[in-house]
């Protein structure tokens, strides 16, 4: 599984890179704050909403601690998506939130 740290994601955002972030936490968790620009697709809905994703794009998967995003990353990889798990999730995020 490909991984990326919260700090690396923050640096890419600071550099002005366009990232495709998918937050797999539940809606009530996301309401408390998410990485700006992240799209919320709860883990339980990934299977049903993966048709919204583009296999030519790279995605970074985010959750609270990295466990659910790890499961989502493995699932999407098995369908040919280019994904990275943000290790330690939002617990490690020090950047801005919306």
C-alpha cells in the first residue's frame, strides 16, 4: 500500500499542488473539520460511489487515524485506482481545516 504523511500532504498544499483528497470519515466527524478541498465519501459508501472517481487521477485517502483510510486504499487499489493512505489521519493533521 502506498502511503503519505499528513506533513507531506500539508507541504504539497503549501506548494500549490492540486490534490484529490477523499475523506472516508462519517459526516458528523467531517463537520468538526476537514482538509480544505477534501471530498467526503464515508468508508461504507466507497463501494457504491467509486464510479465518481477517475482511474487516471491520483487520490489521497484520509480518515481519523489511518485505519479506515487504509481499508479504503486497499479496496480502491484492488479496482485499479491510484491511491495513497494518509498515515495517522486527521490526528496528525496540523494544517488548516474547513
